[in-house]
C-alpha cells in the first residue's frame, strides 16, 4: 500500500492538476431531442441513397415533426417541424420515400421534398387555399424524350372550408408545377376521401353514409397522364372501416390497394379491389370470444407480393390471419393463421424483394414468419423486457435482412403503449427513445430529495446529550476507518484516470441530485432525473383514472407523495418513489388555477375557479391557511382582485385597468427568492437601498389596439407602485415577465407602424426606496411602526429606474436562476424559439444604471457599470444549450442546488433539456486554476524547511540560555 501511496504523490506532482471541469458542455447537461409519437403510416426504414446498405429510420410524428433516426443508437440525425413548430393538434401528415435519396412530406397545405441524408429542403408546393392534404402518393412515369423513369407525386387536398373544393393534383417531380388538377365540387366538405395509385389509374375514393341504404364507397378513376375522369363505380362497404386512419382504403403504399370494412362485432369482413366490382366477404373465426379490434398489416413496397395480415384482438387474446390476394382474378384467399396468445402482440410486415415476412413481437419474444406458410423462420426471446404502463396503441416497423440461407436478421422499431420508441434487433433491445416526454405540460421539482446520510447522523448527534453524542461520533469515525485502505487504493486510480466524465460525476455529487415530476397531455405522470443523464425513474399512466376532457392543472411533490390536481377539482396522489396510485379523491370545486399558501399543519391549497374567486380547498386538504396571506386573481372581465386569506377569504381591492384594457397575466416573486443584500453599494461607497416588498404583483394588461400596460401593485393595498405603457405590440407576440428581488423584467415584440419592421424589446426596472443614496425614505421615519395601510404609505412609491434593450429575436419565456442563499448574482434565462436555444443573460448587463451616451467615469467603473448600448448582444457563450437545438421549449424551471454557486435548470415543452448554471462562476468549488502540485510542493517545502531549520533554532535556544 505504501508503494501506491508513493505513486500517488509522485503522479500528483507530475500531472498538472486536471481541472475538475474540463469541458463542461455535454457533461453537465442533457438533452432529449424528441420527435413525438411516430405514426404507423409515416414510419419506415429507408436507405438515404441508393449505393448504401445502411438504412435510416424516418418518421413524421403526431406533432408533425419529420425526423431521421440512426437505427444503430437511436440518435437523431436531423428533424424538421413541418408546421414550423411542434403542434399538438396536428391533423394527419404523410411521408413517402422518393427516388434519388429524397423524402416527400405532406402536411396541412404543403408538400415538401427533403434530402433524406441531411434534411435539407429541396422544394415545396402549396395546395389551394382552404384545403388540407389528405393523401400523397408517388407515381412513376416514363420521360417521353429520353425514355428514363421519372417520379411524380399525386396529392389529395380535401376541403377544409365549405367554400373550397377537394382536389387531386399531379405534381411534377421537381415540385415546379401541377401537371394536372382534378377538382371535385360535388363532395361536401368534411366527408372522408382517399387516393390510391394502381396500374395506369389513380383512384379517388369518397364514402357516403346512407341513413337507410348501406354505406357506399364512390370510386373515381383518373387517367394517370391527363387526370381525365375515365370511369366511376361504387361499392357497398360496411360501417367500420379497417384501413389506417379510420379509412376504408388500405395498403395504399403497396401495389395492391383494396377496400376493407366490417360490421361490429366483427363477425365478417368485406373486401374489394378498386377496379373490380367483385366484393368478397369472409367470416371471421372468433375463437369463441368477442372480437374488439381488427387491424391490417401489409408490406409497403411496390415489389412485394400481395399478401397481408389481419391482427385480431379479443378482450383476452390476440391472433393473426394471413391472406393472399390474386390481383388479376380479384380473389382473396386465407393462407394460414397464427396462434392466439394471452400476451399482447405487435405485428409488422417487411419484404426482401417479392418475399413478404411478418414479425410478431410480444413482451417475451420476437418471431419471424414467411407470408407463404405458418412455419416459424426464427424466434428470439426477450429477457428482462418490461414496458411501463400506457394507453397508446402500439405499432411497429420491421426491416428484414437475409443472412445467407434460412438465416435472418430482424430489426423491429416498436412504439410501445407507454410512448417509448425502441429498436429491437434479433430480440435484443438496442435503444429506446422516451417520446412521451414531448407531451409534458406541467412540471414540479420533487422536494423530497435523497436524505443525506451524514446530515442525518449529525442531526442525531446534535439532539442527544454530549456524552452519548461523543460515543456515537467515535463509533462513526471508527466505522469510517474501515473504508480507509480502499479509499487510499482508489486515489492513484482517480488521479491517473481522470476524465471529463469522472470530473462531471464529481461535480454532480457536489451539486446533488434533483428530480422533477412531469405531467403530460396524455395523462401520464413521469419522474425524471433533472441531472445528467436525465433518466426516467418511473412512469404512471393515469388515463384510466382521469376522465375525458379533464386535464392536470397542478402537480406538487413532497413528503413521499406526488399530488396531482385536476381541472375538475379532484386530487390524485401517487407514491413518489414508484408512482403507485395511493389515493383518488373527487373534488367539488372545478379549478382554473391552484395556489399553495403557507398553512397549518401543511401548506393550504387554494383553488381559483374560472370566475377568479379563490376557494380554500376544504374538500380534501383540511389545512388552515396562516392569517394574512395575500392572493391576487384575474377575473374573466380582465380585472385584478386582491384577497386576504386566513380563516376565511376576503376581497380587499379591485384593480380596473384603463378602458379597453384587460389584465391577462399576473406575476409574483418566486416562492424561494432569497435576498442576500438589502442595498446596492455604489462606487463612492454610498448605498442605494432596495425596495424589497414581498407582496408585490406585476400585472400585464393588453388592449384591442395592441397596447401593453404593466402595473406593479402592492398586493396588500392594491395601490399602484409603477406603471408603463407600450404601443404597437405584435398581436400574436408573447409577453413573458418576471419579478425577483427588487427588479422586474418583461419583453414584447412590437411593429413599427411606418416600416412594419419588427423589434423585440426587453425592459428592466429596478426599485429603490429612494433616489438618494443612504436614504431609507419612508422606512427611516416610520421604522418602528410601519404599516402599508398607513395614510402616508400610499405616497411612498419606490424610486423606479427603467431601461430598455433591443434583442435580435423574440423571447417566448423568461425565468430567473435561483440559488440557495441568493448570494450568487442572478441570470435572466430567456427562451429563444427562433434559434431554438435558451440563453442566460447576466443581470449586470441588464443594469438600468448603465450610463447613456457617455463613457463610464471612475466611480461608475468601480461599481462595475458598463456604457449603455441599446442593443443587447446575446453572446454565444451565454447559450446554455450550446449548439444543441432545443425545439418547442415552453417553460424553464430553475432550482437551487446544494452549492450556492450553482442553479439547476430544467426546460420542457417538446424537447427536454437540463443543465446547471453558475452565474458568478463556480466560486465554491476548486476550478481549473487550482494547482494540486503546487500545493503539495509548498507543503513539502515548508516541512523540509522546518526540519532543516530545527537544529539551528535549537542551537540558538541553547546558546541563548547559556548567555542568560
Ligand atoms: C450491400 O450488401 C450486399 C449483400 O450483402 C453486398 O454485396 C454489397 O456489397 C453491400 N453494399 C455496400 C455498399 O455495402
Ligand atoms: C392547431 O392549433 C393552431 C394554434 O393553436 C391553429 O392555428 C391551427 O388552426 C390548429 N389546427 C387545426 C387543424 O385545428
Ligand atoms: C412508497 O413506496 C415505497 C416502496 O414501495 C414504500 O417504502 C413507501 O412506504 C411508500 N410510500 C407511501 C407514502 O406509501
Ligand atoms: C460619475 O458620474 C456620476 C453620475 O453622473 C457622478 O455622480 C459621479 O460623481 C461621477 N464620478 C466622477 C469621478 O466623476
């Protein structure tokens, strides 16, 4: 061991002490770059260019985000939100693989062609006004001059308004023009329509629902080359369409599109081809159970044989039937069936040239079948595979590769009911993407924390008598000694193998772990580590507990429980360690917003109804609010109302904004907003006292004439402390605002009326007790007996300093970094939706005291002021996200860490991003500049010096005594 110790000392001397924080980017932060739930009809494996064997996984999610994922590791290669931003209400999107490494998407009114390799936009085409794309197909034609094969696209755009017509158009392969267009003025808007390409024709299918007669599908055949209507037929169909997206037509991406429908409860099927009048009906073998669902699984390749599979589900079992279709004879034939299992199955189809394969994945195994016969070609078991509960409809996409004779490799991209998108290769899980996080709407820090063992021991020692405490401590130290040899052994390793990762881990241990609890729009509750690498701890599915149309309004986590308040006023309580449902109490007061205020024995819950009236939640939280709580609410008429809440609720004031204005938002100081210093020291050592009133509220009012007025009110009396009005606000722009310490900030985008140029302003106002230094204004005279209801108090307005800065792009959200004591200076964290970034703006830059139009003089330099510049440069170093693109961020949370210097930041909305910021640098941890070697050398030199001087000192002492 001694030898190891020696090595440790030597290496410490030789190595320049490795900075603990080598390069922090990508070590202290994590980012889930998400797409949303992949849609079954827009997800496929595809080779991005023809001379490669490596295919990528492409999808368009239900949030209309197109993306390419590397099937090897699940990393996102590129993505494009088709609607500009991820949307929650995306109507259907379409995606097809074109030739020459291109992908063509259809969403809303836009057909766009993308480079499959890098996601570059190649061309786009816009469908007529008032329509929405409801079908997209590729058609191959022959170039008349050269004889080469060309690819064009057929687009179905259905009427979204009653004054628009449904059209079918053939777009040239380069997106330059519509070669022809077929408008259908007879079909009313709102009816379902689809298109398919087969042979020389394009089929345009609409369905009409007869009240008395049976349902009919009207099929119009269009000539591929000219778009001429060359024939119309109609076919009877049953009431339940079984194709994808609830349509009658299925297998549109293959060479054999057909109509399929059934009558509930799925006793029989009705099938027909588009160009043949013949209708085939099949009796479904229900195996003595009630069938609840049937889905069609088919290959999606022009070369693939016309075979398909029906996935049949009863309440308890699932099985499949495989059918063959003879297109020429219009004959459907049942080939074989796959056995029923109690486990849920997910089927997928794939092909190698014309040979079609089906895969069946269950929770315990993956098996492969040929479409020709029921013999299992391969089977892999899936050990340790567990999926979280969820309510989504699972689906899968498969890629099958032949590895010599009768040996296959199968990759299945599965979207599970819990929202994970994962790739299973030969039964082994390769990766899993947590796409459910893209639906996060609310989040809260978990306040339980992990109890610190040492802190617990120290608490124990403090609480007992000194003698016992001493004994306890002795025992503890002896126990610690047993770990010493191991620790000594590990020292050389930790020094030699110093890596950025190890350093990041060391840092993480200092920062502590943080957990956030998320609520999604799909009624899942997820506990996520807010620190690297951002793993999901548990996930609970509440879709069965939360009724339709009810959403989660508020989430709180503490004392081992996660409480979720719903918009109908009911409460769901989960165990915060595993997400198990503990309680579900229905409430009586529907709520719009929920506030927690100090109360006994625990915080009291106040529900604010849609009318803006607060009600203490007596229905299940029997806590009494502490007297004198102030709450400000906004009523539907846009007035602000102040309330005091204690034993009962009393209205104290009403603020009616100027005529034409409506208050739209109220902002208060964060619950945890510590103030380290009550004054600001100026360059000449005088002090400006901060106006620190915990009961202030910032109200934002907007008018129809695009003006914005802010009111800073004393929430106790309702008196207005400060107000400002801005005109020419861009109607759609967001006006985020924050209030912290003695300052407030807000931002808006305005339009210049003459040039219609847009500019974004960031306004900051600081409040001081007085304009004069060393003056506490009202407080100095009334300090013994101050009340804000005092007649003089109303006159005591704070001194407000404001300054405005222009920023280069709109800001969608503002928040302030939080630390434990508030000693660390603050950063304003601004979300930039256009750059898809979050930027930290140091508070010092946003100082309204920066001198305007002149250089700083000596005293101002002392104070740390810079000359004012109207344009605030958002420096790239300030980007918390570095070069990562965080898409669709709607909210950013900040929370103190165990280190005063460090604030933990968590952002959500679509992507999920977490990092930590150190606005005043990491002053409480050893940084890069710390030189271990020098320290050791100094200590050694001192030791050697002491030893060397000892004889000399002793001789002097002896001589001195002799002399005396
Ligand atoms: C693709 O795979 C085939 C068959 O395994 C092989 O012959 C060919 O060389 C591969 N091509 C590339 C570009 O790797
Ligand atoms: C989806 O929501 C956006 C914004 O809320 C709206 O502009 C759009 O019209 C909606 N689209 C549909 C299809 O409802
Ligand atoms: C939560 O679950 C854990 C582990 O199962 C258990 O120890 C704990 O008592 C539970 N907490 C509550 C509040 O039920
Ligand atoms: C700097 O300017 C401030 C504000 O005008 C003034 O109060 C101060 O005395 C000046 N200091 C010097 C050294 O001129």
